[in-house]
């Protein structure tokens, strides 16, 4: 792994109570024990920062490596050992502002990510969480190539992020994009590098976590977000994040930033491309 060059951009101070999860439309920040995971891959730029000690990380079938920080490229299989290591864990979708950020490679021991405050006991507001995530995504994005997204896919992505996740169905989005379902699926994968079904599953997981934050039980949140039952949600969560969702229910606190989920509409709100 190559070491990322340090950036001169100032790092916003961020403090929070332990075991807090902050959920935005395209970003997630967790503050707490980094945890142990099974091998998994998620369609997001993943940033890990330890505050005391080091965690271990393994990419694919490679060796375990020790690090205080790491950037994991989207869709790269990896596993983490950090159940006794406290720090920050961020997930940021690579499709942002009508562009796709292609992270060239995963990295460990990134100096610019390690200059963070250790006091995490004070209250955090939405702007501070957003500033922190923006600053560190900018650090990660220094080694990326950016590509404009097809406007029809960019519109569909925005809808998927803000809509109630039950509406993450292919047919309505393809009709709103003036494309056949097969052509829409092909274009979606071409633009995002993953199948539509995988992205929709990620949005359903996000919705279920948001419903947990709004006070629903595990079974209720799973059904409300389009899963068959809580077991289906649990399997999907484990496959994508390498761990079980139970920690979010028992002991963790979920903060929904940016307004939460929108009501369930009759049809996609995006307009057909002209």
C-alpha cells in the first residue's frame, strides 16, 4: 500500500459522544469502537481513523496489516479487526454532485487523516459533521479521477437517496429516464460500476437504519424499507458491512441529519430527460 501525502488543508474539529452514528443522504459517520468484520465490500469510500492504538485491516486474500488510518476504495473486499480500538468510521458514496469519484487504490497509514482531536465528549451539530466528512473526502479524492455522470443516472441517484426506499424499483426509474429497464440497468452499471440492484439494496439499508433512528423496532424498520423481514435485512447488512446491525439497536445512538426520509410518493419525482 502506498502512503498518502499530507495535505495542508485544515482539519475541522469534531467531537461526539461514543457509539454515535450520524446519517446523511450520501454519507455516514460512526464514532466508537471500529469493530471486527467479516470480509465484505460496500459501494462507498470508507475512511477509518484510530485514536489510540492501531487496528488491523486485510484487503482481499492479502496479509493483515496494522494501521492508525486507512482509505478503502469502493467495492473492494476487506476485513477489519478493531473491536478494542476507538475512532471514526466514515462511509461516503463516490457519486456526488453529478460526478463519480474513482478512488484509484486503497491506502493505509494516511498522515492527513491522523491529525484529529481525541476529545469526543462534546455535542456535534450537522454542520460540523458535514464539514468533517467533506474535508476528509477531499483528502481521499486527491488520488481520484472524476467523471461526469450521465444526467439521467445522476437524477436517478438523487431520487434514490432522498426517497423512501420502498420506491427503489427499476421500472419507475427507467420510465422517468425515458429508457427501457434493460437499457437503464446497463447504463446504470456503466456509470456507477455496480448493478442497480446492489445500489438499491444499499439505499434500503440506509432507510432501515434511518427508521431505527426514528424509533422503529428492527422488524418494523426492515419491513418499512422494503425487506421481507428482519432476517433479510440482517443478512443484507452483514454482506455489505461485514457485521450485524444489532449494535445499532443495542447501545448505539443514531442521529438523522438532513431531514430524514421523505414520504412515499406515487411515482418518481424526477422528470424524463429531454
